[in-house]
């Protein structure tokens, strides 16, 4: 992860004092910190958290060899750190959030920072916002699922929201490079695991909430409350919320933050559409905003759900100080995020897309968008990832069948699970036929989808989007839906 070129240095004693504990070797100087033992730099504090399978403190010796000077951990972890100075706290994850923010000088407060959360739309909305800022000449940063951007520089993303120390170091790097604005995806896992503790945002934004991640949150209510905990004065100054859904309405009533409401349908909302007319290229739109402001233009995106993403990005951009004329000028040149209804076109006589949809609602939305594009068939390929929420698998299967004319069930990152078991759960309530088939090998499934496509049809490969690998039994094999789809089209006889 990126770090500032000019690091700060703090004594171990001052770190312990901030956390309200005592430590030996207090005169040691700490110049950075990370939870990843393989990314330790000389002078680091190693953050050792308890994990699902084992304790991070098991890697303290490895961290020491790379230059770690001390360890922050809990009582259990301290027993695994023989020969190293240890700062012991009850909850290292929570402590690391506040500590990292303090260590790097609370960088999110020095940049106009926007955190975007919700089940679907985080990546697209944050990407669109970043593009509007860039078009308006604002040096901007982006932290999200697909990529991380520091101005013009692109850094690979390892997870939607980085761990706290990595996050604060990254934003401090942006500040050092004179970044003015930051658009960042905030996952429910990040909230529950204290990754953004110590951060503060000018705006907290909410897209929607539908079933996902119940392997982690267990219930939709627990999932919602994890999201809702972001909309407090601890984390933000202003909330911009999509009020078109049940959970959006609940959040508007629950948060104590000042709110701005967006709505695709309700003209009484702070931001809404005067009109949105579908075209062959996307939509011609007129957006009414606060104070009666009107923003008109064309957006090169299909799918009604993208109207929500654009509206939220426009509202945030305006609240961040971008002139309405600059926003209007940016609309036509927006490109969206990689792997989100991303077209694959090599001259074929049908339309082809890949999309990251991996929840029942997302699958339904994307297939609905595909239906709007054609009078022909919608041919869709979908799998479900292993070691994740299994309760959504039959729902995703039902969404696939309901939204497509030809539904092909296949494998998608089975991880440690049996892919055939996952597929049985997906087709649990589906009657298989020639138009509803199971093809275990994903490459073959993509080839079959392309083979049956005729003039004007739409082929959509769902679930992986921008991903470049297929994870099977701990090994990530190279696999890019976009490349495989293009090759299948090219090789079609």
C-alpha cells in the first residue's frame, strides 16, 4: 500500500499513552504501521489482529525480520510475540483505527472526503463522482473495489475498503500529493471491523440495501445497522441518501446528520429527474437540484439503476462545490466503472456485456437493463461464489431465470467449496431445460452463450466483472470474463 514520501515518527510511549496503556521500550521510534506482515517496512508497528482462522500475532517473527520494532495486539496475541515490545489493548482493530488516523494527522479531514456505502452502486457512483471532479479540474483520489487512484496514478485495490493503517497512509499520501477530493467506497465489513474508525467525511452517501453478505451479518437488520452506523457525526457532516427504497427511508428518519434526499421519482426530493428519456446510446436527462437548479445532458449508460448512480454522483459533486455547468459538461463523457455493464464489442451482430452483479437484486437490475436493449433474446451466464452467503444462491438462480431467455448456470470462484454443490443450491427451485442449463466450466459456459446468440440478442456474463482470476482451493487461476467473452465471439464459426 502507498505511504507518504515524508513519514512521521512517533515514540512507542506516545502511542501507548494515546491508547491509555503502558508499554516497555517506550523510547523506540515508530515510522509506520501495517497489519500485513509481508508489507512491513523498517521502523513499523505491526498490527496483529485475531482472525477467523488464526491470530495475526503468529506472524510477529516474520514482521520482526522485515524491520518491525513492536507489535500492537491483544492479550492472546501478546503470548505469541516473544522478544518484541508489545502494546496490549482489548480491541486492537478498534484501537488501530484511531491510532492510524492520529499517527498520520487525520488526513481525511484535510481533503474533501466522500464515503459511499450501499449494497449495489458504490463502485459506479464513486467512479462517476471521481470523473466529474476530474473533468472540472479538481485533483482527486478514488478508493474502491476495482481500483485506487491518486490523481493520475492508479494503484491496485486489494479490498473495497482498506484496513485502517493502510487507509490512513493512503489518504496521507493523497494529501501529500495535493489531492483536493476523495471518493471512497465504504463497505459494511469496514464498518463492522473498524477499518474507517478515526476517519471523517464531509459527506456520507447511501445507494441502496438488498440481500448480500448474510454469511457475515446474519440478518438484514444487522446488515442495515452496520450501514446506518456510518451516518453519524463521528464519521460525517452531511448525509446524501437515495430515498426510493425502504431502507433509504428508514435511514433518512434514523440519522441525526443533516440530510439531502435524492429520488428518481419524487419531484419533492432535493434532487430528482425532470425527465429521463432512453436512447440507443443511454439517456437524455434533465435533473432538478437544490434551489431549483437544472442540469441537462446525455449519459452514455443503459439501465434504470444507472439513473440512481448518476443522480447520486451529481448531487455529491454539487455539494462538493463543482459548478452546475461543469457537471452538465461532464455527463456525456462519463465512462463508468470497469466490469459494470461493460460492453465487449469486436464487430459482432449482437450486444455483449460483463457485469459484477453478485446479489439477487443486482442480477435482476442488470438483466432488466439488458431486456430494455433488445427485442431479441437475453442470454445470461451466472455463478455464485463459494465461502459466501449461501442463502442468496437460490434467489440468484430465480433472478437469472426470471430475467433471461436462456439461463446458463456455471461456476464462479468456488474457493474451498464444491462447485457442483453451489450449483445445486442455485438451481434448487429451477426446472432445468434446454434454455436453462448447468455448465460447470465457466469458459465453456461463456462459449455456449455466444454460440446461441443471433442478430440483435444480448449476451451478459454476470458475477465477476473486473476480476482477473478464478479462486479454486486457495489458488487463483487467471480468468477474465471480458477476455474470454471476446475470444468466444472471435472464435465463433
